[in-house]
């Protein structure tokens, strides 16, 4: 069988890859194209790049079979490698960990501060790798606790220790801007979806954009303290 022009092109790419080790040369080669090239070059198994073509076929088969699980696993591996997300947070929101700490100087307890720093990082990281619901829930929890501690610091009393009451107290006392009230109210609705019965339809599912908005609300609130 005479190799087609496309098969010759694929074979040339693998030949260059074997010589240089540059895997980017074969990155975009499709499963079917490599398979066809192997078939058309069947008599030439002695070629140095032939084994590389077979290996790439096996790689693509494995990825195809495992599908999204591979991607999710890779994301989690990368997640664990990152010891701090504050560099990314600073790039996206313009706030360092130190500046964030100064903004919440009304939180005096050292352990409580560390928990807040940790949960801010976790909410941000989870939103970035596509775990939208837990990201929104943690973001809502951070905002709720910051509001509680802020009101306590201001010696403002609330009717009940609930997210809704904290927001009402802020509105009543005029201690935070109207834009922040709407953001915190939105996050309260996101957090309510922790109750599975409220996630009854697909439209109730928290999207990646919604989770990102919930995380952004943390920094909008903190900038207003």
C-alpha cells in the first residue's frame, strides 16, 4: 500500500519527534491519522519512529477510555502541588495575603485568622478547578463569618445568628455599601444549595461562573471593611 500524503506527514512528524524528543510535534496528531499511518507503513516496523507511533496510539486509547477521570485526577495532582494560592489571588484581585490580613484586623484570634485564610484559598482553588458547589459554599461561609465578626467588633447586635440577620443589621446600621449587601445576599442563596433538596433541577446547579462570583464577593466585601 502506498502511504497517503497525510500518512507521510504523520510519519515525518514522528520521525522528527524520535530525533529531537520534542513531543509537541505529535501532540495534535489524531488517533485515526496515526492508526492509518501505521496501517499504511505496516511493512516498515523496523523504522525507528514506528514504535513511537504505536506507543502514542496506546496513550490516546488510555486517555479516551478514562476520559474525564484522567483530567480530574490531573487537576487534583496539580492542586496538591500548590502550597499557596495567594500569588494567583493577588494577580486576579489585586490583594495580597498581608493586605487581606490588615483589612480583617478586627479578627483578633490567631487560629480564627488562619482558618479564614485557609478557607479563602480553598474556595478560590476549588472554583478554579471546576468544583463549583463546594467553592460557593465555602465562600459563603467565609463571608458569613466575616460579617458576624465585623458586627461583633462594631458592637452591633443582631436578632438571630443567621446570615440573613447579619445582612439586615449591616443595612440597618449603614456600615457597609449597598453593592456589598446584594453580593452577600447572592452568596447566601448559593450557600442554601448545600441542602440537596433545593437542588431539584439543572438550573439550580451552581455554575463555574457563579462560583467565581461567590469567591469574588469575599474580596469585594473585605475591600469595604
